[in-house]
């Protein structure tokens, strides 16, 4: 059975044990839900012209160069399905809100941010929220950022919003690697934030920051018998990409499957 990747903080757990979230596409707002029958999508505001899309990944296709214990753990997880974030601004602002905070705190911050300043929609799973637009972010004052715990993120969010207003149409047409390069032109958006945002938006995790603490942590838990480098050792990234080999699809599968495993382990 396919497993849903729930790394994005918008996913909530439903009373029935499934998952749900609201997303904005270029044409409208959608409510998405996941249960034993798979992914369901309903447009609740605007038009259905642009539908959300998802990426399915199967770790059984990983090459033999991947550490045997790691591959076995990922194959045991099974095929995964992840929503490619249909709204680039949400992907950017989500990655920014993840800066310098732990994953659990980032989820709380993101949800408070959306509930307070974004748009809310009613759904069978309760009230769901999408992020405030770039235009709305530019209109917030210092006190409003502080009120939801985003004081640290104010300057970078507003700088990103200003750049997004000018460059969004061009950015949305870029491939994953070019988008990473473009996003790093925004003050205080470094390679990690840019790569995390681009991966979320494009669904391409071959450009995700592979030496990220989450990737290291889950890989070590999946394959404790493997000789992983120390957390401060920069050899992890080359080891990781070396396992995948030159095939970017394999690197995408290895990275995304590991992050999915971690979401379920947590």
C-alpha cells in the first residue's frame, strides 16, 4: 500500500486516522484528504482549472549501490506519494519558517501563521488554513510577526515577499536547480532554505539538502549497522549521493523515501 509523505506542516491528522490539508493552486483553494483509499481532492473556492499533483516514488527501484540495510528498510516502507506543493509562495514561506527551529516548533509556527493571517476554509475535517499571500505579508507590522512567534523571520519573509511579487512568474517556470539558484538571491535565503523550498514546489528531491539533519537522523535509524559519518563530518553528503550514483531519479527516491520513513517513525 502506498504511504503518504507528510513532511509539510500543513498536514493534520483526522479523527479517522487519515490526513488532510488545504492548498492553493493558481485557480483556487482545494481540500485534500488521505485515507485507505488514497488521495482525494475537492476544490472549495475558485475554479478547478489547475489541480494539485503528486509524485509517487518506489524505493524498490533503488540501485544496488545503496547500503543493503538502508534499502531493505525503505523497501519495507513501500511506495510513497507526496503532494508537489502547487503554490510556490507557500513553499518559500514554509522553508523560511523552518529556519533555526526544530521540526515540531516549525509545525506549530506555520499553523499559527496560516490560521492568524492566511485564509481559512471549512472542511469535513474542521477548519483548515492556507498561508497569507506575499502581498499580505508585506502589509504586516513588527507586532503582528511577534504575535505568532515569527519575529525572527520578519525581515527574510518580507524580503522574500518583495522578490516574489517581482519574479514569481519567472520563478514558476524554472526547473528545480535553477529555482534554487534564483531563491538564494533573496537576502537571508541560503542554500538549505532555497533547496527545501524548490524540492517542496517541484517535487524533485534530488536537489534537497542531502546532509540535512533529518536525512542523517533517519538514515542512521533505518540502518544502524552502517558506518555513517559523524554528524559534524562533511563526508555524509558525498556518501549519500555516491549511493544513488549518477541517476537523479535514484537520488530523489533515496532522499524522499528516507524523509517519508522519518515522518512515519516520528
